[in-house]
């Protein structure tokens, strides 16, 4: 460790350390782009499951807190009862001197009464005058004795109060040493079962947990951004990808925020839904609203489970519920990319040969090659135009797709839907690395700008292609024969 510490003190190493988080971030994202962007393997899903499971466990650990720091547990009640049992003899001993004082205060009354008795007995023999004097003398003596008894009682009360104060102070000192505010057991004491999460982590351990959560969240964000980006084929669905990308970058600065249980639970809800929506199709070989809704419910159920275990307020569930509702609404509006479907290749052409999926494509110009200009189709009015596409899907996954043809109004520049084409041959059978191949054709296509969307049937767009149609044919050198991979 000394060697490492000395190495880190060198100026060059310090400079590299400043860029280490950015290097790690770009490296991880680049690796996910290269690997997950091509094809999802079973090992990739195992890693994603490991990241999600790790994040789940860490969020549970971050939920730990002392539930009743001022309340009573069974252990505390037993300790308080033992403290009372030990302090009872001390209180009795401290209060003992008060009793002799009370006895002593009353003792002088007996002799006086004894002396007064013969005088009262002899009074009738000596006459009325002597009797009156005797009564007066006895009355005065009784007052003196009463005053002495009263003073003795007050002194005894003061001593008893002082002894009680000492006993209370001793109990408080014992309670302080025990870590409790009071050892007196209230009648309405709350008895709470102690459990694992009823604790306070040290600042060091909370930091370790938040670092680990940041790593797991970052790994999930990185993979999901790549996967959802590959499946996004419209501006609306791309908005969700942008949101995930922003959170991916923001994750590098949220380590301290993850110490808050509510923040961590909200992020786990979002990542859980997006992760399960991507993973379930690999397991059930189906996609659609029912499976997205099930993914949302499973993610929300995990959050409710963590809330139950943590024994926190219901307020922490507001964010997960709101996120789940928003994601379901986004799916119904076709804003969620139809993962794990990925558009691999597409062609706009004519003279299609179904045996090898080859056709004639307009020879692209320089701007078309670099993507700055849309492809073109020069054809005669009676010829058919074909749109070919290959869509990747995991092995054994079946999903129906459709082709949506849009025409751009030259006056307004807006696109309007003209045809929606789907059939039984457009049901994807996943497993082919280059994707499941299908095509759509249309005859009597007027000149103008078109856009064709390849989409999950009645769902989100997987990909699209814009092109220009011209009502004129080229010579043979103006076309190139291409094959859909």
C-alpha cells in the first residue's frame, strides 16, 4: 500500500486520476456500444441481471435507519427493569433515616401524657381552681410537644426529599451510561421487534454503498442507452433515449444523492422497468403492451417490497408510482422504442427478386453516400417500388411488423399516412444475426418525397427511410444491383 500511496503522489499520476472517471465512463459506454450494439448474448443478460440485483440489495441497505431512537424495544425494557431492580435497595436505604426522625418527634408526647394523668385524677379533690391550672399547664405542654413534632416532621420530609433526589440522580447516571434517557418503564411503552435494518450506518459505509449503487446504475444506464437507441426509429421514441443519456451522464455526479433512500428508490424504479422491458422478451419470446405493463408492475412490486422491508413512510413510493404511470402512458403513445427489435438494413428499389432479396437501386451520388441527401428512385409510372428491411430479434421471438407509407405534401411540407401494410409473412422469427427479412411494395406511386416506417404492428417505430421518387427512368448505368443482407 505504501508503494501505491507514493505512486499516487506523483504529479503525472494525479493528472491521470482527474480524468479517470471520464475515461472509465467513455470506456464502459464504448464497450457496450460495440458489444450490445451488434447482438445481445445470454452473457450480456446475465451481467445486466447482476447489476440490477446488486443495485436492489444496495438500495435496501441504504434504507437502514433507527426506527425508534426515543422509543422502547424489548431489549430496552429488560435493561430498564434490571436498572429499577438494582436502584430499589438504594432508594429504600436513602429513605430509611426519615422514619426514626418521625418516631423521635412523637416520643416526647408519652411522658407528658403520663404526668398529666395523675394531676387530672387528683383534680376533683383539690377543687376547681387547681383543676383549671392543671388543664392550662397540660395545654401549654401539648402545644410545645406539637410544635416539636411538626419541626421534626418537616426535617424528616426534607431528608426524604433529599434522599429521593439522590436516588433519581443515581438512576439518571445509570441511564446515561446505558444510553437511555430514562429507566422508568412507562405504562404505554411501545414494544418494537429489533430487525437488521434498525440501525445507523457510519458515514464511511454509507459512502461505500452509494459508490456501489452509482456503479450499478451507471452500468445499467450505459447498456440501456445503447439498446434503446438501436431500437428507436422516430423522434418521439428518441426523446426517451435522450433522457436516458442525460441520466447516464448525470449519474457521474449523483453519488452523494444516492445516499438518500428516496432518490435511490426512484432511480431503481425507472431502471427496473426499462431493464425488465428489455429482458422479458428474451425469456417469453413475445413483445407488446401486456409485457411492458407486466415489466412495469414487476419493477413497482420490487419497490413496494423494498419499502415494506425498510419500514419507511409511504411518501417514498410517490416517485416510483409516478414514474410507472408516465412510462405506461409513454408506451401507449408509442414513445418507448420496441426493444429488443433492431432495424439492421433497408433498401428502396425496384425489380425485386425474392429468391435472394436483390433489387435495382439508383446509383448513389456523393452526398447520398455520406448521408446528406435522401436516396432516390427513378422509375416508370407503371413500375412497382419496393421497400426491403431486415429486423433483428432474439432467438425464438415472434413479433408482427408493418410498413407505414407517408407522402409529403409539397405545399405544406407535412407528411400524411397513405398506406399501412401488414400480412402474415411479416411476422418476425428471431435468431438470424442479420435480421428477419421482409418487404413492402406499392404500385402507381406519384413523384414526390416519401417516408416509409418499419414498425412493430400498432406500436412504436423501429426504423424509417425517406426517399424521392421521379417519374423517369435512367439508363442501365444509372442503377446498381444490391442484395439485402
